[in-house]
C-alpha cells in the first residue's frame, strides 16, 4: 500500500544554520569511525534548540526518535504528534526533510521553518537565501537522496578549496 505524501526540504547551502558541525579527522580507535571534537555537543544542543523553535511555530510537539550514521551523514529524526516525521542531516551541508501526509501541514511547516530562520540567522542576505531554498514537493518528485547529497558535498569541497 502506498500513501501519497508531501515533503519539505531545506538544504543549507550557505552553511548558516546554527547546528551544523564538521567531522574532524583524527586517528581511528579501531572502529573505523572518525571522532568528533567538542563542537559536537554544542552542535547537538543548538540542533535541539532549533527543533524547539520549530515546535513553537508549527504549534505541535515533536518526539525525538533516534539518530543514525549512514555513510558520511549524521541523522536525527523526530516524529510529529499528528502525522509525519522530520529528518535532519546535520553535517555540512545540513538538510532538513519534513514528511507529511497532508499538503497543508507541509506548507505550515515550511512557514514555521521560515520563522525559525528569521530568529536564528543573523545576516539578512543569508536569511533570504535560506528561505528561498525551502521547497515543498509532492511524492512525484524525488526527495534528497544520498547521491544528491554526495554531489552537493563534492561541489562544496571544490568551491572551498
């Protein structure tokens, strides 16, 4: 059985969201994973503050349902009380993807996200860029995939070199 859904995507191309963190390369301890510096804890605190603001403007409580590391991406996931869920990839470029059954809820979420951007991002030009990057799509269009995220990361690396 397939349900139609609508999703909201924001990819932080200007890297202005307060919770992004960069993976710091260190000596692995045998587990094959790079370890995070002290910024990871601060990043997580900022992420949860950001989500609390989203709850306020979306007028709905979220439940934290876990985290994953898939490939190079760090995910935090939140379940909406009514329907849908939010995935946040918080390694640059950070991405938020909210999944909804009702298109109106997706539009309301996008509006709440704009308000949170207004509150958390200082530079007006960057606020405008981020708000213009918010997309509300239907299931006909493919959401952000690992391949798309990987390409963005490579492009970002070329630009910053």
